[in-house]
C-alpha cells in the first residue's frame, strides 16, 4: 500500500489530497479563489500566487486531519509541475519539496493535463488503458490515445483557444461572470440549440485538431449586429447554439478517433467534461457506436489534487520519480 500526499496549485485552486494507492481518496481539500478573481473577470496571476502562499499550509493540515494521518505515514509526494502559472506552480512545488525532504520520501512532478486524465482512475475503479481521451479544460484541448498509465500519444489539439477559454470568452460577451462555462451550460438547457447557425469548425478532413476562435468571433459578430439594430438577444438561444457548435465538433472528432483506433472506450477529462450537453451528446453517440463513455464526477473534472496524486502514483510504480532539483515547467506539454 502506498500513501500519497499530492499538491495542486497551477491556477486558482489551492488543493491537497491524500490517496491510498492511485485510486482511493482519503481526503481531497480544494480551496477555490474564484470569488477573489471574479471581480477582475479572470485569474490574476500575482493574486493567485499570494493566495496559494496564504492557504497552502492550512490546506495540507486539513488534508492530513481528514485522512486521519500525519506526515510520517506518507510514502510519496506528488505535485503539479506544469503547465500553469509560474508563480502559482512555484508555491506548490517548493512546499512539496520541503515535505519530501523533511520526511525523506520520494517526490514525483506531475503533468497537470495527465492529472486530469487520471481523475478517471479514481472514479472508475476498473478503468485500464488503452483508451481514447478528450481533455477539455480552461487552458487545454487535447485529443489523445492513452497507451498505458503513463504514456500518451497526442493526436490532436487546439490551434487557438481552448474549449473552456471559448466558453469563458463567449460568457463574458453575454455579460455573464467568470468562469462562464457552467453558466452557459445552465442557460443552454433553457435555449434552442438550433436557433442560430454558428459554424462547426472541422479544419482539414483528416485533422484531429480543433479551432474555436472563429466560432467565438461569429458569436461576437452576431451580438454586435443585434445590438446595432437594437434587436432583442435571447441569451439562452445564443448560449445553447454556441454550446452545440462546440460539443458537436468535440464529440465527432473523438468518436472518429476511437473508431480509427478501435477503442472500446472514450474517457473525458478537464473542466469542460463537466458540461451536461457534452456528456449527453457523447453518451448518445457512444451508444450508437457501441463505445463506452466515461468521465469523472464533477468535482474531479475541475482542478484538484487527488487527480495529481493518482498520476504521481502510476509514475512511481514504474520507477519514474523526480528529485529535489525538480522545477516548475509553466509550458509543459502532454
Ligand atoms: O480543468 P479546469 O478546472 O482548469 C484548467 O486546467 O484549465 O477547467 C476550467 C474550465 C473553465 O474554462 C470553465 O469555464 C470550464 O472549465 N467549465 C465548464 C463547465 N464547468 C467548468 N465549461 C462548460 N461547461 C461546464 N459545466
Ligand atoms: Zn486543470
């Protein structure tokens, strides 16, 4: 049995989790700074770092208390190495190194995007690679083929905005607060998803890449024209039609890759995997194609340390551990 203490501070959540092996959560404390950043309409990096510093020790103690263990019960320390905000990442990594040094236990630096994927191992105890995976978060949109617990083939990615970023930017144009993804998700339920014919951007025929900036511009143009003509804007319809354009492309490309690779399961990960429209369309298409669809519970879709602990554990099991020279990599790729 391996007890992992994991830390995540890549953006605006300060989180610490304790895991038993790679799949069982003993505690997962998440302190969100969203309320603080909301008044600025997005995450302010310097503010995020300061808040992480204020919170981190308290969050770690809470995680230990809730798991009913102390530092000497820990076998492994996992921490997000990147990608993310440099100052925010530094708080987590310095803290994790200090703990690993003090208790003389190994440390593993984790790729945040891989962490999102590993959240699925916690919620789906029987899930094993290989599988096709769609990672959709605020900063990243990747289509990957997971070959093992630690190896991924990157097949497609966004060429401009990430899916979550598109949700957030369109939400802002609609006058909604940050982060806009969940609000668009809610509004969409009351709107007509075919009311406005926004573009579906598939790029070249054989491409698994994504592009969302053209769609975002189309929504902005639509809103500007309506405002210039003093016409009513039904924001539920705009939200639903925009969301439908995003999710159709995400779903069809993912299904196409799964079929090409003969995958019998599709796994979704990242904040946008919490989107109910995306979940239901993917489930519907998966059923049609005979492909099993999996995604984490909502709390494990968005940023949290438990997913980092899971990824750290699988690397540790393969002997892939870091050392105390571990440094942040703000632009780390999958
Ligand atoms: O994975 P995450 O917590 O952070 C990153 O690593 O980026 O993802 C945050 C993103 C935000 O853009 C947020 O608007 C989006 O995920 N998001 C959603 C939903 N919940 C969160 N987007 C659409 N529908 C949702 N229900
Ligand atoms: Zn994330």
